C-alpha cells in the first residue's frame, strides 16, 4: 500500500530530511514510526501526503507514484488518506457533528449520506451521544476521538497519525491506540508516528525507526 524506494529529501541549506529510505507497508498492515525529534518522521508522512516531494527516489501509495500527480489530482489523492494530528485541529466554533462532516462537505457528499456516515464514524469511536456538543466541552481524549472519526468518515484505505497520543495520559493513549487497531482489523492500513517507545512496545506491531533521516531499524513482530 505504501512503498518507499531509496527516498531522499534534502532541504535548501543542506539539511537532510530523509536519506535512502526504503520500506514496504502492505495493504491492511499497521506499523509505528519512531525516532527522536527531528529524525524525519513528519517529513516521511508529508511525502506520503504529497505535502512535500522527494528529492530522489520513489514514493508509491496504492500503486501510484505520488511524484506523477499533477496539481489538480492531489486533493482527490488525499481523500484516500485519513489524517490524525496531536493537536486534533478541530474547529471549536462548530459542533462535533460538523467537525466530522467537514471532509464529506468538501467532497460534495449529499447532506443525507453525510449524516449517516458521520454518525457511523462517531459510533465507532464511542461518541455518538456527543454529536451536538462543541469540542471545547470535551476531554482531550474525546477530542482526539473526534479527530479520528473525522479521519475515517471518508472511508479511506490509509490512516496516517502524527503523535496522536502526545497530549494524552497513559490510559487515554491506550484507548486511542485500541481504536487504531479496530480500524486496522477492518482492513485499513495504519501508520502511526510516535515517540512513546513504551506504548509502542506494548502494542506489539511492526516498528520503523528513523535516526537523522536514516531508517536504522525495521522490526517485525515475531
């Protein structure tokens, strides 16, 4: 589903984001991306999203070389990827329902169909009874679950998460990670960037480790 072939990313001034990174994340697989701050985790995720382009090498998502996408194709390509962020990036002047519905509104989905899909997504993350509330009235863990519902409402085959538990306590972190596993069990490919090595170890999934832009470890679970 996601393949990097000798991918390099260099920035003006000589900074190296990634150096000859190669790996293959299979369809329906779940994996963690770890490494210290500045190791290249966010750069790697941005390359998958075509928010940045590789200096050399190939990034393939769903069999498509993202470098070949023209400007008009990028928004449609991104609809196949659900994004979850550390800071939720919710709109605090809109209800939980409207926050989750946003990707469908942008995609032009009818209001009737959107309503059903939003409620299904909220039900999957245990927040169906919160749809009329504002995000500011929810706990941090609940806000993260709203973000996850928004990420999956478009039924994407891939979910990318950038430090999704960075602001949560251990119990809430475990709950959120369980939700990622639930989505993976229905066939969604999941890649989670995290610096929480203890949490990653407990989850017992494949781990890709970056260090100064190099992929230094690709550990499959025995």
